[in-house]
C-alpha cells in the first residue's frame, strides 16, 4: 500500500530546483567530490548524525578515531562513532531496496550498543518529548508487514526517487522498527536511496544541515504525524537536499587530482571501453598531455587496462 502524502506545488518546485543543481554538480565534476572533500564531508556527516542523538565527541575526536589514534571520551560515544564509520565503509555493499540489507546495516550501526542490533523490536514503544508522549509506534507484531509494504513501495512505485527517499525516511521513523537507532537509520537509508541514483549524495553532509535545523526537523515529523501524511516532512527534507547541493556548489577553487579524475570517470564510463579523446572530453579544462599522464598512471597502478597501440588505443577499468 502506498504511504499517504500529497505532491504539492512546493514539492514540485523543490524537485525542479534540485534536478537543476544536480546538473550543475555533474558539470562541475563534483558528483564524486575530490578525496579530501569526501573525507571532510564524511566526518561532518558522522559527527552531525550522532550529535543529533546526544553524542558529545567533537569533529577532531572523530577524525582521530578514523586515523586510528587514541581518543579519551565516553566509551559508548566512541563505540557509536566506530560503528558509524564501519557502516559508511560498508555502504557500497548495501542494497537500498532490500529489507535484509537494511537489518544488516542496523546490526553494524548498533553493534554492542544494544542486544537486538539488526533485529526488529519485540515490544511496544512510545517516543517521549519532554514530559509528553509524542508518538506511539505500531505494535511489534505489525513491524514485518509494515516494513515489507514500505520496501515494496520503494521498489515499485513510480514517484521520483527524491520524493520516495523522503517518504521512506518519515515512514521508517513512524514505524520505529528497532528499539534504538531509528533516527540514525532513517538518515542513513535516505542517503543510500539517493546515492543509488545520484552518486554525489554518498558524500553530501545533509545531516549537518539537519543538525542546524534540529528543532524544525522534529517539528516536521510532529506536523506530519498530526496530519496523517508525510507531505510536510517531504517538503522539509527536499529543502535540506537543495541547500546541501547549493553548499557543495559554493566551494571555491576545487582542484581535482589525477586520482579524483580517474575515479570520477569510472563512475561515468563504468565497464565500457573508452579512448583518451573520450576521457579528455569529460575534462575540457585539462590538456591532452595531462589526459595521457592520467591514463598512463592508471595503467601503471593497475586501475585500467590498455588495449591496442597509438590511434587504436582503448582503455577499460579493471
């Protein structure tokens, strides 16, 4: 069954603006940002998503954990960071349209934090804000059919991925399938859904903007609960997506290294054969000599294979 929501004028306008920005991102070769920027954004994502859940570690401490340095802090908070790093490192192996993959991700994210990591809750829960119960989640016996319906919608509905990712985020949090970690999973899975169609979202720190607008984030959940549909939440999350793309495009003097260019071109050409001319066509700002150096480097380092000679030379990623 399709979850309830309306496609408003605001949603259509936001989707059009996001599509335009994705086009600009692709033109600027930012659909797979440079290595240093990817690392920085991944750290910001982990920091913000965990800070929303009360984690006190700083960006500097998270960076140190990634670099395998010793960090002093609450044991639980350090474990949360290590688990988040592990699940983001595993991202390429997760299938956004597969329920088992979803549970696997939760198992990594909540390993040793709760006993039931990766398993649906077996008792009823309510979400308390202050002294009031803000939301009573569906009973445990309804979880599997509700999640199956939600994944069916995600796989089979004709609506745009941009919209479906927001609907999934809201509905998953409404269902509240796990004892703990639902907020983290909602944000992670929306990223995974978007990444499947638009690679740029893997390294886009949307969580940073959500953290900055945390009160509005929770209010959009509450308003959607009250109206019985996710429309208000969809509008909020599309605004976040648009703003995060704008921030990426505002980065000045982005210089791609040869590795950045080589890795980015792989995501474009995939397993097809290509020529130096085709590689160069994608990077009009570099010279023929630079393109040749890039490809020679890729061949020497076992990234691509070279076939033919001189004018007949073709390449293929291994």
